[in-house]
C-alpha cells in the first residue's frame, strides 16, 4: 500500500476497528468524529469491496465533460515540448496560429495534468524526447545548460513614439566554445515594434558594437525608408569613449544618431534588452546547445538568424505596442507614424513608399 493510500484508508479502517472493539457504534463515531450514516456506509463498502472500495470513494473524480477535446490536449502537449520556454499565454497564441483555440488557463490545466507546468519540467520532457529519438547529448552540453541564469527584472517603461524613434543596444556574454573562445553577442531592438537583430563576435569592443549597426541595423531601416534617430546603451567601454577616437561614437556621428546612456548602476534602464536576452536564452540557446555541438561561430550564427526570423515574423509578442501581433507586423503597421513625422519636418518620402495614413492607430 502506498503512502497516499495509507493516509486515505487509515481513519476509515480505524473507525470500523474501534466500533468492533468497543461494541458501540455511537461511541466510536463520537470519538472519531463521524456520523452513524457515514459509519454504516463505510461498513457496507468494506464488506462488499474491501479496502479498495474505501479508497475509491476518496479519490476526486475529474469532470471529463469540462476537459478540452483529445486533439486539442495532444496539440497543447506537443507545444510544451516543442517550445518549452513558452508560458501559457505564448503557447495559447502559438496554438491559435494553427487554428486551435484554447485559453491560457486551459493550457495550464493540460500542463498540470501531465506534470509540465514549469519551464524546468518542460525542458526535461524535451530531453526525454531527444533521448528516445536516439540523439546523444554530450556531458559538457548537459552541464553547461543546467547552469541557472538569474533573471534580471526590467522596471519601468521606455518612452518611444514609432519605429526608429529609439533603439536599444546591449552586449550579451554567451559563453565559451571550445576551439572558438569567448562568444559575445551584440543585440539591437527597436523599442517600439520590438523587432530584434543580433550578431556574434569573439570580442567585446567599440568596433564590434559599430559593426552590428553598419551590417544589420542601418540597412534594415534604410530599406524601410525610416531613419534611426536615437540609441540607448549602457555605459560599457564598447559604447562610451572620447568621440574623436572611439569607433562607436564616430559611427553614430557619421549616421547622425543621438546617443542616450542608462543611469549609472541601473542596468534595468535598458530592460527591453535584458528581457529579450532571457527569452533568447530560454527559447533559443538552451535548445540549440542541447541538440548540436558547435565548432565555429558561423554555424551558431546561422541557427541564431533562423530563430530571429521566427521571433520577428512568426512569434506573437505581448509588448506595449504589439497587442499580440508579431514584431514585424507591428513594425509594418506602425511605419506610417515615422513617415508622417518625417513629412512634418519637411523630409521626402522614399520613391517606393506610401504612408498608410488610414491604418489603425
């Protein structure tokens, strides 16, 4: 008999045994705190079905009619393994894209029934699935991925009016890859639409910080006919220095981009990047390093770019201006705000651009 069964059956069997020893049902019920009707119900069940019958009546019966259909339940379990870092809201949104309607509360109920309600449990389920499919993980990969990273809470809202109004840039230390060395990631996020881009480097310097802007960020805004007006960074040496000989400062001057810095000793001022790095670690790197052993920076960059494509164009975002849309949808649908402001300053529209002034505001 299991411990749970003992806890359930002990008082019931004790009541029956006490009544037998005393030869007085009323006195036994008074001592044990049961009614006479309950005693005779237990007695009849025990005589007809033994201990199993007494245990069965104590088990809570689920209301099956309130459960989601089996197909929806299986889809919800699939999402838990495919996207273990997703919370119940993100999982509900992901299923909605497939035409499967289930509320965030419904997702949590399904996960609770199958012991998948936490990120750690869902990650273990993924490990089991990978093992069953014959993919062998190295000891170094497992030990590296089990290191917990403390969450950094982002406080406050950043004021932003349209795409390109303010970009946030930060450096993220990813770790060390054997044969490659230390890996640093330069991250840029448009604070209005939450469109993100990132590039990996083997060092942290003003040149790499400027390279991300030159290679990824400025071309993106140029293609959309929008000017990047301002960038927010922390006070790291890769972003701050004497303007006359600092590569990053010189690049900002050439592109006519204003530079704002976070408050000293308050990195949470750049909380958008901090929160994105948490999502990136949970939904991208924690999964990639479980499945593959990387030997070059280029290999990892290819998989990072693939994840960023899904993040920007397929993953619904709960950001302040996204309202459940993807970052790229938010960027495109609010692009007219930046174009209107540019026109109000006497700027010229790009040849292939027409501001959607009737778009939903």
